[in-house]
C-alpha cells in the first residue's frame, strides 16, 4: 500500500511500529519489527528525510511518528505533483508523436519533384501507370514545348494510350491552350482517336491516373521547375473533385466527326471551337491568321446560319446540332 506513494516496505513497517507508542528507540523498534538494527537505522533516516518521523532530543535517542493524516496528505500531494509533471511530459511526447506521424503522412501523400526533365518524366509515368482513365487539365506553359517530342507535343503519352485503346482520356484545355498555333489541330486529332475534350479556364496543369495518383503544377511551379505528385489522401480526393466540377462547367470543343449539316469547312469549325472557348476576336485572328474584321464577318455569318442573335446563342445552337 505504501509503495503507492513511494515508501519502501521496510520504512513502512518501521513507521507503523511507531504509531502505537508514539515514540521509540532504535532498540525498541528492532524488537518490535523483528528487523536488523542496521535496517531500522536506515529506515529511520529515510523516514526523517521524508518528514514522516522526527528525532527527539536527549539520551537515548528516540524517534516520533508524524500524525498519519498529515504524513499521508504530504505524501499524496507530492505524488500528485509528480504525476502532474509526468502528465505534462507525456503530453509533450504525444504532441511530438503526432507531429512526426503527420509529417510521415505528408511525405507519403505528397511528393515533390524538382527539375524540368524529372517533372516531364513524372507526367509521363503518371499517364503510363493508368489502367482505366486519365483526367487532365491542359494549361500552358509546358515543361516540354509543343513539337519537341514530335508533332504530338505535350500530348505524346496520351496519343500512345489512345492508339491502342487501353485508357480513356478526358481533358479540359485551358482557354489559352486552344489558341496556341497548331494546338487546335493537335487537340482535334486526339478527339478523333477517342479523347473527350472540353475547354474553359483551369487553375493548374494536372494529370490524374485512375483514382490512384495525380501530378499537379502551377505556373509558378513551372518557373521553378517543380511539381507535386499526390498519392491516396484527402488531398487527392479534393483534386479529383476539382476536375469533375471543372469538367461539368467546361464547353465541348468538337466532336470527332461533324454532322452532315455542320459548318461548311474546317476553318468554320475551328472558329466555332475558339469562340466556344471564350477566346477574343484578336486571339482568334492570330490563331487563324485572319484579320479581326474577317473573324467578325465569319462569326456574323455563322450566327445567321444558326439563327442566333448572340454569340452565346450561337454556341448553344452549335452544340445542339452537334457541330461542337
């Protein structure tokens, strides 16, 4: 029982032996406890140090016990203080434990890739790992300039998957992406091979592999030649949700095969796609190699052909007819 408050068994026997007489000599305690004299002497020294026993003046030396209620209160208070300090120490250790585990979780869920060539390879590897689908935000600037790895440019890996029909692709092209010289032809080629493409403003460059991983990079990340690979986590779930929400709001670019009553030629279809993407007349003019007035004239002709009063109505009617 006394061990609870840190009193050894021998000291407890000597203290309790002092209670009935109130005072006693070492000899009397030796007889009463049936302990050796050296044991009793050491026990009394310990009890005096703890404040449980006092030494009385005179000869022979006698020892007196402090009232048990007082002695117990002191011991309990001291132990409570020690337990409180232990609790505080355990709390600090617990914080360190959880901080370390959180850091390890962050390492497992987010991986930093640095270096332009390493980032490009990571984008490639994420796509190659896909078994069912790849979802992507296509947004300039590119880690690999269009044309550097062949006519397919940044979509090289996408084309390889589409040609063998292994993986479905859904891509939201940023409004800036579709206006790059030659980019629309590249996009339309992907659509003919099975890609589902839409256009609209996107916040970052992104590729999602099935529901298993993703790689993401912002414009600032591109400048610093870095990207982040996301592994299964709430952050990956959030990224997938962002893609799906953006996909729902984005406008279809073009169908693989135009309907019989579609716009008369490829230039008109490109114009419709650019208009649907939200590109300005000046941007469309640079993309198609036209003047701004030519863009406006063709747009007006398409509006008349579709019976639309506004460009928004023209886009909606083009989608309804299957022209986009």
